[in-house]
């Protein structure tokens, strides 16, 4: 608990309390790559650099609830690396609930989307609105599978476009799937998903069949964000 509060109060601190822009070398060594999970229905490809546990979970909390720029930049760099050289016409994001946006003063998915788009040189704009106040945090798995309801900001505005949808974390994939269905209904020819992290399955079991999403671990290169390098 002390490490979480220290990271929230001191933006230059690693979640463990050591001085670092994002993660100290010791915590960076504990980071796990995203697990292989089935690609959500409606999504063509899904990338994520990290598993949602350990230091990354703490770092995301620091970003999500306190908008620490160092955490955002570190995550965006990792997401850019995971994505690789993929052609994209427009980047958008999974909007949070209006309640959360008002409480925090920002939308963490939007900040990540804009940071990733800037790094990659892609256009970015709001394409989705959340049609209800339902949010996924705290829901059971069966409730999560229903997914939230989205609508397009401008109907039929994505004809023939390759659209990348960004979010911070995905657990069941239902939210990404719900967003992808709406984007595809708007005319998109391809819908990719990019999240900072994926929640591991209980017990760490891998999917038995079907398409699986990609992580940094799928590449022969070992990912080491600049913010975690030793001084």
C-alpha cells in the first residue's frame, strides 16, 4: 500500500518507491509480457505489450488515477513497439464513462491513443461515444461479456478506413469487441486493437484454439523502455 501511495504522490517514483521516471530496473525486470488470448470478435488484430499484473498494474493505476505523464509516456512507447509497422488510417479510443471522466478530469484511453498516434505519426480523433453509464470495473466475468454500448460520433464516417482502437486494459475483450462492431458498422475495412495490458486468465492457461493476440514477447527483440534503463 505504501508503494502505491508513494507512486501517486511523487510522480518521479517507481511504484515500489524508488526514484525512477516510470519503473526502476528491479521492477522492470519483473514485468511479464501480455498473455496470448483469443482475439475478440470483430477485431482483426490485437496487440498489447504487458500482462496486467505486478509493477505494470501499479503503473497503470498511477496513470489512470493520477495522470502521471512519465507513466503514460512509458506505456505509449511500449505500445508503439508492440504495434510495429502497421498501416493505420486513424487512431481512436474506447471512451470511459462520463462519470469517470468528470471525476478524473481526463480519459486515460484518450491520452494513450493520442500519445501512441503522435509517436507513430497517425491521425487521431474521437470516433466513439459511450451510450450509457455502465463501466466494466467491478463486474463479474459474465457481466463483462455483455460489453458497454457505443455509437459513432459521425455515422458512416469510416468507409474504407483502417482503424486502430486504443484502450488501457482489457480483461474479457468484450469492450474491444463492442467498439469494433460499431467502428466496422461505420464502414471500416479493418479494425485493430491496441491495449497497454491484458489481464491473464485465471491459472495462466492458454487458449486451446483460434486466433490469438500478439504481445512484445512474439518478437525476437526484448523490449526495454528507456524509462526502465539503469542510470
